[in-house]
C-alpha cells in the first residue's frame, strides 16, 4: 500500500536502539538468518502459471500489490490507472473497481488496499483521508468512512481495528504526535501507538506495495531499513522476529543520520554504500522470502521454516536456479503461496523456456497481453 512513490519517516530507524535496550522487557526475539547458500529452486518450489485475461476492461498498467483470497486474485495499480482488478486463479477476468474522481463515492488518489476475508470487504485507502468499503465478491461500494488520520499504509485486523502508518505522524496525539504506527478501533478511538519519529525525510527506497501483512490470522508490520518485524496484537505492537543476512548488513542509525542531514536525499549515499538499501518481506506456512536491494542490485533470499535452512541469490544465481529463462518478482503472499509477476523481457521465443507449463502459456501469448502471474508454493519435506 505504499511503494517507491511513498515517503517514509527515516526517524523510525531509531526504534531499533530502544528495542535493543528494552530486550529484557520484551523477551528474546528470534533471528531469521539468511545464509549464503545456493539451492536448485526447481526442487524447492512448485509453480502455477496464470495468463491474465486480456480485454479492454481488464488491462493492467502496473501491479503494486496483490492478495489471493478464496481463489481470487485482487491486484492493485496505484501508479497509473488507480484501479483494483479481480481475476480467478485460471486468469479469467471477473470485475474491477475504477472510481477515481472527486465525488462522494469516489477516491482522489489510492494509497492502499486490504482485502479482509473476515468482513468479506475490499478496503481502499484514499490519500484524502477516506476509506471506501466494497463487497469482496461484487466489488459494489457498501460505504465510505472519512478518517481523521492521513495514512500511507494500513491494515484492518480481525478485531475490526485499524492499524495506520504515517510518515507525518498523527497530530491528534498532541505531544506524542511523532509516531509511525497508530492503532484505533472502527470509531477512530485511539487504542495505542508506537515507533516514535523524532525527524522526517521526504525520501524513500521502499520496494513493497505494503509493509503491513496478515499471516495465519496474525498481523505484522515492518520498515524497509530496519531488521525488526513487529506483531500487531489487540492493543499493542510487540517484536516478533529479526532478520539477518550472512554477508549483508542493515544501515546503522548514525550513517542514515549523517546521510540525511539538512534534509538531504539520503538514498543516494545509501544505494552507493555496502548496506542493504531496502527490503520487502513475504511469509507463507512453509517459508519466509526476502526481496532486497544491495548495491543497487536485487537479492532474493528464502528461509525454510521446517528445516531452518536458508538460501540467498544474486540476480544471476536466481535466474539460473529458477530454470525458467524468465525472472519472478514478488507482489504479495497468502498463507500458501507467494504471488509473483513474470518478467519475459529477455525471452525472444517460447522455445527458450525450459519449464513446459510456462512454455505452453507463453506459446499462446500475444505481445500486448496482460501479465502472467505465478503462484509459488514451497515444498514441504516429508
């Protein structure tokens, strides 16, 4: 729900230091270590390839985030068309939400989407402090809610509470306004808040369409420059686990403070450094997947929950390991699958594609067809 076009408060990184000092209070936090090991991903993952139906109604410009609920794909485009498109897992186009405008039942500019399987609603966030609630099946508008809070990312919990994140903080909190995360009930009564932001920066390196996610009916939030991932519980935010990479480090607080002095664009120095400049995180029942940028190049890593083995790939090794003659980039995850879009830019002929299922899809594909989506499921060891 936020991506590279969103500005994230850099001061959020200072939370890391305070969390380390408060470790005794919160208890030990497990570390998910991604080691520098290679694996044949064809032995680790099964893929289902989906050619999305192409017609005048269903064309997608760019997918910023995706959810898979009850065999339906909900795809959000906040960059160009400002639409939500719905397909089934065969690729058949079902319907869409396209309501950009200034009217009371329209949105001015989408900032995010959360498909809530509990309430069976698609919740869209408008930058103009408004939520729109659509029926999950018909995509008909049910109601709107004008919010007092400006949000750059959000998630609605199964307890009908909202979790907001905002780089601007929350003026309604008075002297505590410089917070990154706010929890309210459905009437906007403040439940709790956290992640203090002592200063702000208008720049971001974020990779993901959202940094809030739901897994196994639990809710999590992270920030793309900090290794700690937090669980959102009924009335509080608690550390869940910490990410670590064998040969890559997250940027220290003092580095980011120096790089952003006098409101300077810190992203330039960060991307030229040896530090991780951003990551996106995806979780299923079997695996954690991290997609990150390091020295301006993508890195992809997997951690097998069952075996506790992990694998890290630069782009060349990832391409080789997939054995598809194509690249897969993550958009979202369900409890079972990681949702990928397929990059076929370097494929000149379907005969180049080794995977027979993908080759069959590409053989029937026209140049202007919609995206091909892949659902990747990590194999469980027997």
